C-alpha cells in the first residue's frame, strides 16, 4: 500500500530510539531526511521524493543482485531452440536507475547518503 508521508514525517521529527538497529535502507533514508531537516526543507513533497529515491534504491539493489548472479551476459533460448548470448538487460537498467537516483538527489539539493559502519555502502 501507499506510505503515509505524514506518519513518516511525524515519526522522523519525533526521533528514533538510539538503540534501534537499522538496515542499510533505513540508514540511507535517515541520512537523506537528516540533510533535508538541516536545510529546513522537510515537507510532505520532499519526503515523497525521498521515498521515490528509496524505491529506485531497492530496484538498483535487485538489479545489482541479478548482475552478480547472472553476469553481464546471459544465455537465452531462441524460438527455434538454439541458445543465444545477449547483454544482461539489468546492466542498462542499473545505469538508468543510478541516473534517476542522482537526479532526485540533485532536485533535493542533497549529497549522496553516507552510511557509517556499513559494509555495503552505496556512494
């Protein structure tokens, strides 16, 4: 279902328990929201853009996993039963998703999220 941005906004403004263990996704979201708050730009609109960024981040992660699993070239069967090697479409899709993510950061006038203490940082 749709996220209630007012609830995200209220939860963020109230603050989180410092003992909470956060996923990389949560850390990225919090980093972006922290930057918006520091710039006094935390609104329903900007929170919605952060959530859109996070949607593209999840897509980027799935595309990266596909490339890791299947490589940059994949083999497919043709209609006549022969195998054919093609470029993995996830490579192009990954480039597109990364570009969209950078455009969203630019629109929000934010830096790339910095995740402290994570082994799977995305910078």
